[in-house]
C-alpha cells in the first residue's frame, strides 16, 4: 500500500472509532508508541494524527497528549435574546442559551480598547470611519473550550455612558446594560457567512485548518432603529447550530 494511503487509512479508521463513540469527547487517543507497537510506522502515525487535527477530530494538548475534540453541536436560537432583555436578568444570551441545554456556558472579556472602527463596522453603525469606538473582544466558552470569539463595537460616547468601556463582566449581558441605561434593544439584523479559519482562529478555537467557521454579524438597533451595537461572532461550524425559529411568514389572521 502506498505511504499516503497508509496514513489516510489509519486516520479514517481512528475517525470511525471516534464517530462510533469508542473515544468520547475529552478521551485520550492511543499514543504514537502504542500504535507503533501495533505494527504502524512512525511516519504513518504522525501523518494520520496531523490529518485528524486538521479535520477537527482531535486536539494536541501539552502534558495531555492527543485527545478527542468535543464536536457536540450547541443550539443557538435567535429567540435567545427575548428572555434576557430585562434589567434584572442574571444571564447574557450565551449563558442563557447554554444553560437551557444543561451546559456550563461562560463569557470572558479578553480585551476592551478605544479605537476607530473598520470601514464595514463604521458603515453598520452609521458613523464616520475615523470616529472613536470601543471594541470589546470576548470568548464564549463551554467548560475549558472556547466555542466562539465575539468582537463588538460601540460608539465611544455610548459605551462610556453604558459602562461598556471597562473589562468587567456585564451583569445580565450587554442588552441588560442597555436596558438599564434607558435603551431598548428592539431590532437585530443577522448575516451569516462561512470561511476557513486563520492560524490564530485555529489556535484559539482548537480547530484544524480544514474545519470551516461560521461568521455571524449582528447589528442591534434601538426603538428608533438607531444602530447601537455591531457584533461579529466567529465559531466552528461543527459546534454551532443556529436556530431561526418562530419567524413570521405573513399577517397574523387570528
């Protein structure tokens, strides 16, 4: 059997065992030495595991070896926002969506900085490209796994007014802060596209280069339809299931 077929065959056999549940999420895969002792060539094992990393089946973790990546889909419903737009809500949309599935969803602020918006963001916010904005980058996680990278932009003056210009966790999420500040998040436009990950995204999201990403851009508007937030979300396509439920198709005849 040609060398390239040998590693492909081994990778496919290991992938099939993962798909069958023999190695559940978080489980350690057989070590290189164990597979070599079973008769595989070292170069075959190395290339097979690189292929499984690229395809998103496994991740390599220092001091833990090669472990099975969790690919359990997380249902993210558009209607998740309805239940959190309350001043006293203890959860943001991500925590609410994951808690409803019995998952330990967390949101961590990574950076908050005053800058100028990229052209597309400035257009979406309806501001000049050189106008000051506050950019907040957050990681949405399940346990120790980063599932989404969220980057949000706000007009600088509005961010200061709502207390969004610091690294602190926002009780009740951003929508809760808006509500407490007298804004009513009323409308949201979401655009979903897909592309392959960059090197940095592969590292943060622990996905291989062959795993496509979903990109969601949401523009939130207040009751006057003024844009108050531009949010861009990046996550692995095999971990996010976007649910657009209960959409009206016409006039209510009731």
